[in-house]
C-alpha cells in the first residue's frame, strides 16, 4: 500500500457490530430464560474507575443483560473485599464479574484476582485463564487483547509468518496479545522500555501493537511501510486532548492500517467484556457459543 494511504480502523463500528449481535442473541433467548448476568465491584472513589464502570454498566444494560454494580468504600478491608468476591462466585444470577482496578492502597490485587472463580473471570486475569491462554486451551481471554485480535481479523490480514512486535509487557495487554498472535502463527517479539534500539525493532514489524502509556512514543519513521499499527495507549495531554502511544499523523503516512485514539481499541474492550460474559452464560446454561 502506498504511503499516505493508511486505512484508519474504526473500532467503534466493529464494537457496535459485536454489541448488536449480542443484543440479538439475548432477544432470541427462550421466553422466561434467565438473562446473562454481569457484576462489577468498585472499591473507593477513583474518578477514572467511576467512568469506566459507568460505561460498562450502560453497555451491559443496553443489550439486555442483568447488571450489578457493587460500590464499596475506600476503607474496605481485604477480608471484606474477598467476602464480596466469594458471594458473587456463588451468585446464580451472575455469570461473570470483575473487580475494577486499580484498588486502593493496602489491598492485594493478586489475592483478589486469584479468589475469582475462573469460569466467572470475564477480565481473563486469573492464573488459570492465563495458563490456558498460553497453553492454547479455551478459557477467558483478557478483553483488550481479544479486541485487538478482532480488529486485525476484520482486515483480512493473514498473520501466518508475519513479524509482530508488541511494545509493552503488561499482564493486561502485552503478554496476552503476544500469546494470541502466536496462536495465529505470527513470529512475535515482545519489546519494552529496556529494549535496545527500539526504533529498529519497530521498523521490522509487519504488525505493531503498542501498549506502554507514553504519549506519541512511536514516531512515524519507526513504522514499516504498509504495517498494521494497533495503538492501545490512551494518554491525556495538559490541554485535555487524548492521544495514543503512536504519533498518529506521522504514522498514518507509512502504515497500511492504523487505529485512532480515541475510537480504535478502546471501544473493543467493553464489547469483548460483554462477549466474555455471554460466553460464561452459555457455558453455565449448556448453550453452544460462537463468537
């Protein structure tokens, strides 16, 4: 593809299609059927967490799910939080739930995640689901990485033998998206802040996924002409504007496909959370599930 002709990937449209498909499945459930149930635990009053939870609640309600928000004060103890997790594990109305991160200081996120029933772990963070992902087995896949793969799938790009570079090694995005790319037979390099000659590593990528949380880190001349560029970063600048981890205007002149910020990966995360919930619902109800 010629320079200057990058296709901007519309994550909002793809996410909308997923939500509409799920809403249709809910409408087609047998009369009197239990609705898919999603719960969110939010501890404290972090403004960003409040926004994220509100978005999830609205999206779930909008497609007909049973949705619960359990808001707990910042003073919540580890034991109280674990008790709430245990209650949702046992709640027959809830197919999946998540604990909104980050938690207030003094609470052990790892212990909380490990207390969630892996079958209800719609965030895909439980060690059982992480292990199943890396072993190539079915399980809950983290929402953002799953959304990234769905966006790539819409392009019709065959990943077999392609060199995919993932910049970022978090458990939430970097590592799981690397595992998913391996499943599609890509050759995968995981790069990070200590990678030597990061620009040159990026230039070797047929597919470049960036999730580091540093505004416009990836420069336009770091992009291989024609590459697929997936920008996971959402960074707010002093003027209030949102930008990604990639210098979008420069990169779009070299990339073949590129996600915008906002409107790229972000909407996919909630869409895949809703899909994971429906997957969990189908498993509990004995209904066949296909994405």
